[in-house]
């Protein structure tokens, strides 16, 4: 789920042109230097998940450590970015499907939107069918996608060294950026690359041994996608000049495939991107709907969103709302501009929203573990220094990038966040208990004691029925 959430093939194809447009051939450096603070956020999620497994993830943690208003903003940022991503993903899915039959058909945005909507509705049905069906589907989609990417990677690197430009260590240095602003622009896009591994935290209430499993899975998934992103960006630098990358737009993997295996390679990588896109529909839907479920359960949004289907054990009302809104936005997007323009604007806007809730989650981990930070070097580094570094880096990147935003990017990114003020203030005035939280404190939290008969409080008292109160 963590690998599928970051959608390696889709992200490389849809975002490489945007990254090259921002930093040129310094794309590998952007990914490398952004991975270090991003790992701090991954660690923060893992540490917070150990003391509070919650479908709301950052929404719950930030609200219980920093402030409920900031917690609601975190949950809202995830829901809005996920919904926008449905559009940014469905349009390329439609384009790729059409291009398998006739490349000219893929140039029609309205037709691409229609075909993308069909794929999207299929994944809505899978998510409605329950998490077990979702995971079985994911094993097939992501397994084939990663196998295709790995099979293609070595020939791409070998051919790049022979037919294209040689590898240059300057691609990994800091000299390729246009000052701090250029570095921040690249880091903002790199944030979109990594986004999605945190779906494991949103599924923690539906996972066995969730206090450890969700964080460990996120760590493994982030490591896998980083290696894929870094090596493929290097391969693209070796084989394709920047002008050709930008001309390829959201279809750059097909261009790379044709450069390596003319006539066959393009179709192989189109298949990988299509599988990746469809797979990440599922994880994005899971993230958005589980967040909405948690918000409905807390009465910070309509309570109907917190209802669970008695047979499928899924928040069906939340799935219906996210699916409906995303479908309307998708069909509307098919009438505006090219697929490449829509995806480019969406990537930057989503990156702004991601950076908000990632930064807040990093700070939440430091606050939750503040009383334990000096108990050991491990706690000091993994619960304090690294998450704090990740949070500060993401916040700096957010503010540094504001001056480079276009009007459309600012409207989608910041305007989408601003809309959340309406429901937040409405339900705060209605007295939702979420705005009177029990503080999250790692020093007083629960621990897992499997040998003692299941989860217990630190004083040894077991949970009632041996389960979390929030289990579906």
C-alpha cells in the first residue's frame, strides 16, 4: 500500500517534466536532499502511530498535541489534496488508455477525462467492497507495475551510458539550483513524488499489530520508491535532453521507453504507468475516505461520513462523497486546457497542501514525545531531532515557494485550504468534542504486550475486549 500510494510509475511520468522545468538537470539532487527530511516525517508518523492508531492519522495527532484547529486543517489538507489528485491522475489514465489504441485520441482532454472517469469508478467500487478486496487488488496492480519498472531500469541505464550523455556527479550537487528559491521549488515538487506512503497510517485501525506495522510499512515503502525515483530520474537525464523531457509532458516515460526500445519500450512503460495510476486511485481514495470517516466520527464534519457499511466494513458515505466530488471535478477539468497543463498546476497545488500537514505531523511527534526525548539517544534522534528537521524543512520550502506560484496554483493550493475554515468554525461553534481533546503524551501512552494477552495500558490494565475502541 505504501509503494502504491506514492505511485512510482505514474509519478515519474507525470512529474518529471514539472521537475525539469523547475530545476533542469538537478532533479536527482532535489529528490536526494528532499528524501532526508522526508524520512523525518516518515519517522514522525511511525512514532505517533505507536501511541495513537487512528484512521485520521495527522488529523487526530495534530489536534491532540498542537491545537484542534491545526488538526482539522491537517485532515482537510489531506482530503482536498487527495480529491484534486483524482483529477490529476484520472486524466493521464485516460490519455494512456487511449494512446494504446491511437496516440491522436489521447490529445483530446474531454475524451481522456471520460475514459479516466471509467477507471476511477472501477476503483471506487473496489474500495467500497472492503479493505481485503482493496489489498488483493493492490498486490496484483503494484506487483506487476514494480516488476515492469525493474525489468526496464537496467537497459535504460546501460543504453543511457552508451547512446546518451554520461552520468554527471553534478546532478547530485547543490550547484545546479538557482539559489534558495530554485532549491525550494525543486523540493516542493519532490514532496509530491514521495507523497502517499502515509496511507498505511490511515489504515491502521484495520491492520493487525497496527502500532508497529503501519510505521514499518511506511518506512519500507518510502525507501523503495526513493530508489525507483532516483534511478529513473538519472536514467532520464542520461537519455533525454531537457527540451525533450518538457515536450513529453506527462508522457515522459513513454518517450523514455521509445528511446530505449523503439516500438516496444514505449508501450511497456505506458502499461506500467496505467497500472500505477489505477493503483494509486485506490490508495488515495482510502486516505481521503478514512480521514473523512474520522472527521465524521468526531462530528467535525457531518456525522453521516462516520457511518460504516454493516457488510463491507467501509465508510460508504465518505466513499460516495469523495467519489462524487472528484468525478464532477474530473469532467470539468476535461474542458480546460491540455492534460499536461492540468497536471502541472495540480502537482504544485497538491504539494503545497501536503507540506502543511506533513510539517504539522512532524511537530506533533516532537510534542508528543517531549518528556521522553532525553531518556535515550534513540528517542532524541528518532522522536525529536529528525522529525523536527523534517518539519522545519517542509515549512521553509512552503514559504520559500509562495513567491513563485502562478495565480492558478495559488488559487487551487491555498484556496482549497481556506475553504476548510468554513466547516471548522461551524462545527467548533456547535461544540464538537474534538475541540476539547485529551492530550497525546507518549510518556502516558499505551504499549503492546503480546505475551501478556494483548494491548494493555502501561500500568498493566488491559483494554476492554482486548481491542482499540476505534476499531471498525
